[in-house]
C-alpha cells in the first residue's frame, strides 16, 4: 500500500509540476484513449470497425471535428453513439470544465493549477474570474442545448423521423459544440429546403462559435454588472457578422450548383454553407464534393479563420485574424500600435496572434504535404481535408472514407492539434515549467 501511495504521490507531483498547456494535452489525450477503448467494445458496434477507425472517431469527437471514416448510425449501437455524444460534449465545453464544476459545487476554490488550466483552455480576458466563468459555462450549455433539442424534436417529429427524441438531443449537442457529427449519412442534405431546421442549427452553431466569453460578457452588461462589453466581445461579434455576410454573398453569386434552386432556397443554402465553415460546425445541406473550386477555396479560407476564443469552434480564431488585419492596417498607415474602436491592443496579444498564424500555417502546409505523399486524391481536395481537420470543421469532399492507414493517422494528428490550438500545442512542446502565476493584464483574448 505504501509503495502504491508513494507512486500516486509521485505522479501527482509530476503532473503539478507541468505547465498548464502540457496538462491540457494530457487531459484531451486521456479523453481520446478512454473513448477509443469504449468504442472498441463489442457491444458498442453494430458491425466490425477497425481499431484505427475507432481511434479516428474518438479523436474526431473529442476535437469536435466531425470527420468520419465510417457511418456513425450504421456502425455503432446506441451505446456507441452515446459514447460519441459524451466525447463531443466533453470536447466542446473544454478540458477540466466538468471536474472544476464539481469542485466549485462543493464551494471550494480552484487550485492555482486548475485556474491556470482554465485560463489556458478558455483564453480569458483578465477581467474574468475563472470560477464564476466555469459555472456560467455549465449553465449556459445546459440551457442552450435543451432549448435546441426541444426545437429539433418538433422538426424531426413533424418530418416523420423514427427517432425524433434521440436525433434531437444528438444534433443539438453536436451543433452547439460545433462538432458536425450527424446520425444522417448525408448530414442535412434532405433538409436543405427546411428553413426552420437551418435556422435552429445555425443559431446553435453561432452560440457555440462566438464563445462563452461573449455570452457571459453580454449577460454581465445586460444585468448592469459592467458598463460595457470587453474589446474581445466587440471584435468577435463584428467579425462574425461581416465574415458570415461576405461568405454568404460570395457563395450566392459564385456557386454554379446553387443557381438552379429557387431564390429563397438558394439564399438559405449559401448562408448555411458559409455559416458551417466559419463556425466550424461542419454540417452541410448541399454536397460539398459537387461545389466549384472557387467555393471550396472560399470555404477553406473561412475554415482557417474559424470561430472565436473560449467557444466550441476551432480554426485560427476570429480575434487572431482581426489582430493580423489590424497589424496590416497599422503598418500601411505608419502607426506604431494596433487600435480598435479607439482602444489599443496590447503588444503581447499582437505578438501572440502573429505566432498563432505562423504555427497554424506551418501545420496546415505540413499536413497537406504529408497527405500528398500518402493519398491519391487531387491536391485541392487534400488541402480542403487538411484545413477541415486542423480547423476542427468536419466538412469533406468525400476524401475521408478512402484515406489510407497513414492518411487517417495524419488527419487524426491534425484534429488533435486543431482542438488544442496550434500555438498551445507548440507551447506544450517547448514550455518546461509549471504554472507560475497570473497572465499579463489584458482585455483581449487571442
């Protein structure tokens, strides 16, 4: 007993000595390994599914990507589908969130280690208290996903779906966590002309993508606890609006496969594909493989930009993208600092944004290059697949199911890096010390 206790204490000491980014990596890996083991159980599968495919599915669920090499509804039993759903939920709300919530429910304060992990996972502005923020995340998630499930239940039941309740719960969680997993093999292509479903899924996806920072921030402003929302929230809301609008207009005008649709349905389809790439939710109402190369390039750009910090989506993040734009604008005007709405962005945040862009592009290029070595699909489709995996989006031109064994491992690695964030992954490789204290005071999360 004493040896076992000493061993456990040694492991605990080792973990406490790690930097928060390393703990985040280990945490998500533990989710993947447990999920992989559960999906490998005989009663989790309807048909034989290889260990590589189960690992791919587990990683895709934890990373909230949605890329699949096998059909979720045809390959897994209700138990297996439940495992996937739990992994999506755990991945969506962030590592340590539920554990921290249990600690807080006993009216205990978070340790400095848990606090450091929380700041790492959510990229919070300094004005946010991590303990109150985590409580808000849990409540907000439960309320939104319940409301979404109720709305989808009415839609699926009216459409004659044989399992409206389960499909409603599964797709509500998948949409809010911007996972893109669907129990329908063709995603929502059969609901392309259903405006109600398109709006519900888009609403859930946007709420997940803009992030908990914005939702908590707006609530604090609405209740009068603060006089104004943070600069982070303003940037997120404006960038989300303009990227959605620009993406919708470009797809509406430039995509030839939509021109045969009625005007209303054409607008909805263009909006949905723009939304699904930018929020990184990964659902689709039209066949992605049939879209033109111009539209695929546009969707790739939107997937790279991605959602927002502290949300359930992936990608480079909208705040990072706008910070880079701010650097370009300041350079053209000869200014020495980046400013938005008359407020200066701290230099360390700009530096982080530049580093994040560098890491992201490096991983995207390396992933595409490796896929070019192992796969026979066209280059544009492999770039799209790599961008979808790294952005944790889940859209595919049809390449995923035909990936080689090495190709699946490459995409699996990209999904993991995308869930962590390329910069966080890089920090986990190079940081050696544990959590040393508070972050620099700033009002912008990148």
